[in-house]
C-alpha cells in the first residue's frame, strides 16, 4: 500500500517538475494580457469618450442624464449643468450625471 502512495507523490525535494517557475510566470503574463484587452482597455476608452462628451456640452443641447431625465441645457458651469425639462421648469444637475447628448444645438430633430 505504501508503494502506491509513493507513486502518486510529486518530484523529490518539493520542487515541481518541468520548469514550473517559468510556466507560472508565462501563465500570469498571459492572464494579465487577457484582462488588459477584455477589461482595462475598453473601460479606458469608454472613460475617454465620456470625458470628450462632457467637454463638448453647449447651450441648447438636448441631453439625457444617467437617471433618465431629458432636457435642454440652459446653463453651464464647471461642475453644474442647468436643464430645462419643461416650460419654465429648470433643474441643476452635476455635469458627471450627463449620460448622452440626444441632439446638438442647431441641428434638426431626427424624424421618427
């Protein structure tokens, strides 16, 4: 019975067989590259697009907030945007709450 237990054991000396250190390093590098291209790079690209969108806000743009509120920009500050959501109804939101620009100022509305 003891010969069976020795047969299932690892290499003597506690080391792993077949260049395990290099295999581990290569595996970790491959995993990092996969994470970079699947998670990190797309997120950086999305952040860059959002930053460009926030920098290009202008008076009269129709926008949608992250909460789903649609309105027209009537005031801009460094961190605050004033939206007109109905006739003479204005709210102030954080600039970072802008999700997308629906219609740029001076352009015609798309036909549905």
